[in-house]
């Protein structure tokens, strides 16, 4: 199944050690990728110790895939979304790829979907797609489709295989806790620009 993301943006936090898995160290930093509107998506990027963290500053080109990790939190379990980098380089000064870029191609199986409307009447479909890696591990990736794309997505059945393209976005929202406190959270989701059943 295809799972590819390409980013060009500005490093907004220096790499720090994130966790260890199967004897390997993983590091994390955040990249800011500006949209046409001027708003920036701030996205978490993981990379393993095979990639040097020297030079990860300023504007960088990241190529990799979207993954999810199940982790324990104080409130229970959470499914966290990251960009897992295969390569991190500097875009060349004479390269056409030196402006903000955020492109995703993702194949998956529809696990969940829900059609809803915004207060202004725009249709949105919240979707969870299961992407299966070559090693058999599964990533459950949160997606959102808009307008006619949302209606088409909702017409598909659970278990259908699809191919999508779009961009990975960060979105802030407020959540009310059991004790009544309101906390601000950030979610990362694929904003679907195109989807087709396969």
C-alpha cells in the first residue's frame, strides 16, 4: 500500500530524543509548512539514528511516510500521528523545490467514517484509513474530506480500499475534560483533496 509524504518547510524545534524501539534511538522535531492562506501546519517528524541530526535547521526537505503510534498517557491510551522520515536534506538554492510543499499519497482501507455539516452547511466526512506496511504493521490514519469529496467518501463502504492524495494538516481544538476543565489539543489529519475506490 502506498504511503508517501513530501514536505518542504522550516524547522521550528531542534531534534530531541523521542524514544527507543528494537534497540534503535528515534529523534523528533517539528516542521512548519505554510499553506497558501499563510497559516502554517506544524507537524511532528520522527527519524532514526541512521539519519544525522546535523544540519536539521532552517528550511529542510523531508521525504517519508505517515505512521501512528499507540502510547499510554495519563488519561489512558492515545493514537499519535507522525511523519516518519526516510530522508532529510536541504533543498538546493537552484532547485524548483524550495518553496513550501506538503503532498501526501496514501492507500488505505476504510475503518470508520462519519458525514457531518459545519454550522455554515458545508459537508465534511471524518474518515479513518488503515494503511498496512510491508512488514504487516498497521497505521490507522485520521483523514477529513470536504464538499463533494466528502459525499463520495461517505458513499463508500467500510472495508473498501481507496487511494487518496492531499496534505497533512495540524488542527487545534478544545476538549472538555470529565472534571469540567477545557484544554486545547492538537490533532494531525490528512486533508483529502482526491479519493477513489480501488
